[in-house]
């Protein structure tokens, strides 16, 4: 089968399009004929050996996909060949076929197209776990989203609005912030220009600060953000897209009684697949109600799919980037 292949751990410039053996589903697994895959930031990290879970080369990156079931492994019930599904097997999706344990197979509503489905389950599953399970976000609270035009960021903006929060979106350009406004953000902060982030947040909140902070960026942005949090606020540690892992000051955490909360969606989904499935079902309902609409910021073919990695690396992506494996759909 054709795939984007990591043949050695190194740089994303080492990725290539080539052939891999078609995988066979084991017991409790299905095989999917892949139609679309969305990139997630860990797809950039894994080929560089910078992610906590690693593939053994040669492997196809790609954590989440959508397509049709092509084969059922031993013991699989309740799913059918030909059924439209989204899957997040965490690796192997950028290929014509991928296998996935049934724990992370999500049948699709008829109205959900494959591009949307490929961009939905892992991303919005992360957001539900982050904002609801871990962050306990309440209607009426102020949510600050860093990297708000990114894949997880825009989903956090949308979900925050759907759950009744006031959402402040922070990003590095006016074009990116326009995408956040289109997804419902109440207030916009350009953290590449103007006053420091913390001053802008304080000005927008009458000096109180944000109640919940979604931080998928890290580095100096985390330092700025924790200084803009309300007393008793919750800071969600999602990721480090900027590269640096902030060492946050314990004295601020003490004085403002801040909760610093780690979010690890993959670890959660592996330990609690039933809760993961319930969360995604809740997000699918919000999608059916028209409250969530993944923004597809670019589509690529398998042949130019490595350009999607470059766009994400170069901070050019807005929303989700999708690689279409099957151009006939
Ligand atoms: N904890 C979890 O369970 C979980 C789940 C999914 C993802 N994540 C993590 O969340 C982070 C974001 O993932 P994503 O898929 O949303 O990525 P993404 O779509 O690329 O978004 C990342 C955002 O970070 C900002 N950024 C700041 N400095 C950057 C830099 N040097 N390079 C790239 N982006 C930079 C960019 O916005 P601006 O240009 O506006 O700053 C960009 O929009 C990653 O660290 C990922 O590993 C964690």
C-alpha cells in the first residue's frame, strides 16, 4: 500500500512517499480503507524522536483518520465491512490502510464528510477531556486559549463557546485571529504585537484575569499566561508547540491558589476507552447541533502530504490540515 513513511528518526525532511506492507487486523481490531487523515502536532514530533510514544521505523505517521471498514479481526462484533468510521490508532494513518483496536473506532453520522471526520475525534476528544474532565469549565467563566487558531486551539474556542464560557483567543497574527472570531471568540489578543499578553488579558477582564487557561504553546507564553490568571484559576498544560517547556513559579501558584493541571488525552483514552467514547459521543452531538465545525485550513494529496507537515512546522496552518488518501471521494 502507498503511505508517507518515516524510514529513520531524524527530520520531517526525511519523510517520503512509498510502499509499506498492508497491515492485517488482529483480534479485536479492524482495518480501515483510509479516505482522509488530519495532522496533529505529535505527527511532527514522532519522526523526530521528540514524542513520548514512538514508532519503530519504517512506519507511517498519522494519529487520526476517517474511512470505511475494509476487514474485521477475530472477535469483532457490532461493526460491518463498508461502514463509515473515524479512528484514532495514534500511528499509521497516513497510508491507504490502517488497523485500529475497536476501542477507538467511532461510527460516523451520515451527514459527516470524511475530511471533517478525520479532523474530529482525537482533536475534540482532547478538548472535552481538557476543558470538561480536567478543567471543570463552567458557563460564565472566562477561558483564555493560547495558540487559538491551531488545531486544538480552534476546537477549544468553539467548545468553550458551546459550553457558555466567554472566550479570549490569543494568536500571533490578525489573520489567525480572524479565524478565531469566525469560530465565536468573544475577544482577540495578538500576542506577537502590542502590550505583553498578561497586560492585554488583565485589561479585558477588569484586572481579574482568566478563570481557565488552555495552554498548548508553552515557553514564554506560559509564563505570561500564568501571570494573567484569576485567583483560584485552572491552568491546563496541553503541549509545547513553541518548543520550550516552561518552569512555572511555585510562588504564583501558591499566592493565587492556582491549579496547574496536566492533560494527556492519549494516556486517558488508553486507560479509560469507555469514558473516551462517551466524551466523543457528546462532542458528536454538539456537531449534530451545529455547535462544532472543524475548520479545515488546507487539504493535500498523499503525494504532496509532506507539505502539510512543513506548513504545521512553519506555523502557517490555521485549524486542521487534511491529507486525502482517496481523491475519488
Ligand atoms: N495533551 C494532549 O493530550 C494533547 C493532545 C493534542 C495535542 N497536544 C499538543 O498541543 C500542541 C498543539 O497541537 P495542535 O495539533 O493544535 O498544533 P497546531 O495546530 O500546529 O497549533 C499549534 C499552535 O501553536 C502556536 N505556536 C507557537 N509557537 C509555535 C512554533 N514555534 N511552532 C509551531 N506552532 C507554534 C501556533 O499559533 P500562533 O502562531 O498563533 O502562536 C499554532 O497555531 C502540541 O504541543 C501538541 O503536542 C496535546
